[in-house]
């Protein structure tokens, strides 16, 4: 199910373009899928999802630094990556 959410989010980015909203949705899907992978101990897959999501969150923070939700999103990914160590 989480994998389906990720596919849908990627498709939305393809169709709608790289809007802040579609990139945020994609990053949230990556976080959720990474969490699923972490739960079943597929740590490399989880790390990949969290790293990709962190990259998107950092890009959003760079584009729109005045929106605190994007800054917080980066924090979520950094915390998730730390938990994998």
C-alpha cells in the first residue's frame, strides 16, 4: 500500500510538475514507505527513501525558506536517518 502511494505521488509530480505541493506529497510518501521498510528491517531501502525525501525537503526549504513546514520536514527525515544508525 505504501509503495502504491509512492507510485501515485511520483505520477502526480510527472503530471502536475514539480510544484511545492506535489514535491511535499512525494516526500511524505517517501517517509511513510521508508518507515514501512524500517519496520520490516529492510534498512537499505528505508535509508534510500529517507535520503530521497530529505533531498526533496531540503530543496523545498531552499525554494521557500519562510514556510516552517518545509524546514520541519527536513528534521523528520534527519531524525529517521539517525534512527537507522
